[in-house]
C-alpha cells in the first residue's frame, strides 16, 4: 500500500491530507498549535482520531509518544550511537522495537522490525515536487502506525536541525 504525503505543508498548526496511490484522501494529520508540546492527531477520512502524537515532556532527549484510544502505543527517540545515518528507535508498548534508519531529512528511509522491512519512505518513485511516499510493504503491518512513525521521525529530525 502506498500513501502520498505533501511535504511542504508539514508543520505544527497546519493540517494536511495523506492520500492513497489512487488520490483518495485516507488520513488527515491535524497539527495542534498553541500547545506546550508539539502535538498531532492522525484522523481517518471521516474525521475520527486514530492516533494521537505528542512530544514527551521532561525527557532528556527529544521524544515523541504515539497513543491510540488513550493507551501508549509507541515511544520514538533518536538512537544514541549512530555515526553514518539518521537512526531512530521506536519502542512499542508490547516491548518490541522498530528500527528507523536512512536519510530522514531527504525522505529516504526505512522502518524495520526484526530486520524485516515494514515500510519504505521515499521521494524516488514520485514525480511530484514537495511530496514523499510511504510504501507499507507488509500486508500485516498497521499503516496508521507506520505513517505516525514517519511523521514523528521527520518532525524530530527537522527539530534537531533547527536546534543546531
């Protein structure tokens, strides 16, 4: 399953649609402005909140938290020892981990579980400017979670770049 994200609209307080490969609006990322912490909601096409995403307060390193129905689903932070590429670790509530690595700011990275690719985030197969794709490779993967992970790591990488 492939999804298209319009990159230039990404920001707190701005909303943007994520479309499927046929151009149908599937998810809405609703950026919440005027909050103490960075906050997003991932909604379905009918406006129902599927996933809440927010910055964890009082963390030593920038950390994003993903929740579904008020329950913690995942915590995302930059991996400490990564010399060559951007590398993020996603700790899932069940104790398992996802690994996110690649060129985050260039929108060329993968999300893996146990050395198996779950999703590929890329601009390469698109001809539209300011757009990147999220290709969910495995049929049993949760597309909403993987899109939320992509939104989080891009947000964390951009925030880190701004701080430097």
